[in-house]
C-alpha cells in the first residue's frame, strides 16, 4: 500500500465534552499543549511524515482558532501541488453527535478523493507514530480493517473505552466496548480511535448501518469482526490520550522527562506547528528556573519550577510558580504564588495573588480572565 493512496480523516472535536474548560472557546484539536504546540500538530505531523498528502479535518464548532492555526497546511508540508489540507465544517450549519452520520454526510468529499484507503483518527491523541508500519501491517495481513491500539491503563475520561483481544498474528478475536476496567494499574489493549479501512468498504458499512439505524461506530466495528478481516496494530511508542483536564495536566508534566521528549520529538519524524516570530526570552537577574520548558518571547523575573511556559508570558519579580501550565501572552504580577495551576491565554494575575491546587485537581483559570 502506498502512503499517498491513503486519505487522512481527523475528527477535530474528539471528546470536547470531556475537557469543557479548555474547549469552551476552541475545539479539542486546537488546545495548546507543550508550550508551543496544539493537539492537532501531532496527528497532522504523523500523517505528513508518513507520506499522506491529502488530509481532511472534520470541524464541529468553535473551529476559528483551528483554521487560524493550520491555515493552508504549509507548516505541515500539505500545501504543495499534489497535497491538500481541508477543513470540513458542519454542512448547512448542522452538526451530528455521532461518527456514522458525520461520515455519511461527508460522503461527497470522501468519494471525490482519489485515494483508495481512509485513515480515521482522533485529535486528542499525542504520539509520534510512523503510519507506514501500519500500512505494511495492513497489506501483509490482507486486512479489511486495521485498528491501532496502545497497551496500558485506559484514561479515566473515556465513558465507553474500546479494547481488543488479538491472536498471535494480530487478528482481532474480540472487540469490547466499555469493558470492566478494574484497577487503574491493569493494562488493556486500548483502541484509541485510529482506524485504517478501504474507502469503498467504509461507505458500504456506513450506509448499511444507517439503514438499520445503527449510529454507534464502535458497535459497527464490533459487528464487522464476523464478516471482515479485522486486525489490530500495537503502537509501542509513547502515547497519551487527552480525555480530561487531569490527563492534560499530567501529559504536560510528562514533558519534563527527557525520555518522553526524545520519543515524541524524534528528529527523523519532526512535529510541525505554526511559527510565531518572537524575540528570544529574557531572564531577569534575580530569576531562578528549574526543570521547566519556556517558549520564546517571555520575560521571566521570578522563580519557575516544573512549569510549561508558552510564548509571550510575563512573570513579575518575586513571583513563585511551581507545577503550572501558563499559556500565551499571560501576565503574572509581582510576588504571586502559583502551584498546580493551569492558566489559559491572555490572563492577568495581579500582584500578590496566591492560587494553589493539587496534582489530581489543578486549578484552571479561563481565557482572558483577570485575577
């Protein structure tokens, strides 16, 4: 299977309802992460690096920031003569609550594309994967459908997680929707929503499902096991599924680990993003910074430890920040004390304020707030 024979199809609003704080003014795909990236950057980069040169992003609502961020796709090498990036907004202003109806109402776009295969993926997954390995696995096994899964604990935010049980060849023997999860330390083969399928088979199954009012794509895949060759490919690299504000916080804290950064930001498969031209960050004479990631354009005059600081942030003198995520262009006043706090864009924290959360319950400050 040639990678340029695969259409990338990304759902931008994956689990919007599970991160209402972050997704109130934007869609899941455009949630800032890691100081300089958005969630969509990882999946778009994975597809571009794997040779997929035609990608459609299904938007639902609040997608203005997404459009501004991805633009024409030039940052991801998707704006050349034989490549394309499309934002697919709600048709006629109507949105759908399930993937089956959404895919059906996008059938004109899907069937018009020249590619024979479709790679469906979600925007809330952070990983660096070479999809060529998935394509080879799919072809080698003559599969009809290939699911991608991660072996590990299932994130708490999933109401109806999907798990798979496979044989030695990777063929799916059983597909579970909302299984008994048990303790958080128990490992499962969590199918996090990425599916490779032939385009004709996809539309055939979608039309069949609609004819019997089966609108749950998870049940649709479950019913296909008896009729199709369904296989599952294990993603053995680092993989984080953002399904709650706690998942979001823990992933950003994970970026402090060099092993995680080395795996996610592999120079052979770089993660691309929209470039914002800022001056280098400036550090005051009395600042003290430990184990933090700080983007360009910042002014740091206080103490920062275990923090993710985005572009254009100002930290005043005497401020103490620990275990915080600070988004773009936020102003933090002098002599403030912040611990386990997530601060959205364009927030002002006045002098002398103290805010403290916990690792399992970080405080969130909404966009453009004044504290």
